[in-house]
């Protein structure tokens, strides 16, 4: 695999798709002529933001549940999760607080694969509620965007294990939406029929969160 240094774009300095292996899924937004959504500023850093601090997670007790409107609800231990097939995704990362980090290489388990393990969505499933280990935190998103080809539960970023402050050991990554929809410290994937606001949505954030339409707030 090419190093991240070899992926630097000559034009913008941001990592590009040059040098990526054929096994890497490229998010469509990376291929836009203008990769920075309206109102965003580019950063090389990765600021740490969360609602209530980094939870302590013991991998011996870690569990990912897939529940709600699925054919066969599942619970996966860390060991079981680690044995699942991996995917690699190259995408940009846009925070609602107006910074963007371009050209991230994620590795983890496809959201499509996880729902397949749970028997797939039932016909009435329309939305996903993602739950975190951090004090019952949740966020909501449409099922079709949760199942986008480039959506995954990531365990590594740019070749390194996800650090706890950035959502490790495993976090949701849904590149087409603002980053708060990519729940850190993922503990449960719940499929529901009706859209249900999560923590930030109840506190004024947008129910959808499309960075290209600047869906930051719900008012």
C-alpha cells in the first residue's frame, strides 16, 4: 500500500486517490472538483470533540449489537467482530463546527456486511439510530446513507488503530454526512421505521446533516 505521503495532491496538498490500491473504496465526494463543502475550512489536524468525554471501554466486555427492524438481531464480541472481513475506504471528513480533514484512509467492517449478518433490514426499516458507549449518546441517519458502499465501522485511520479520543476501538464512519453522524465508540445499530432524533439533534442540530447543503441546524 502506498504511504499517505505519496497520496498528496500536487494541486491542493490534500491527499488524493493517486497511489491507492484497487481494494480501496473511494467515497464519491473525494472525486468532486471542489472537495471542501460550503462554509468549511481545511485542517491537517484532527480536533477532538465529544459530548461527555472519552468513555473507558474494556475490550473483554465490548459488544456491538444490531437490533430493531432486522431479520435476526445479533450481538458481536470484540473477538467475533475482529474476525469479520475488512474493507478500506478513502474519504473526506467534515465537522459541523466548520473544519474538514481531507483524504482519510479508514479500515473496518462494512455496514452492509453487518446488516447482512443480522438477516438484513425488514421492509419497514427506514432509519438507523446509532448508539455509543458514552452515557447513552445516540444519533440518527437514513438507512440508505448508512448502507452506502463507503460506510463502515472503522477500527483504524491512516494505518493506525483508532485512538480512544477519536472513537476507538470502533466508530461509525458515514462520509457523506457531517461527522457527528459518524458515532464514536459505537455500541449498537438499531433499525427503526420513523426518524428519531439523537443527542445533538434534540439540541438543535439538523436531522439529516448533509455538508453540501449546509444542514447544520434544525431551526
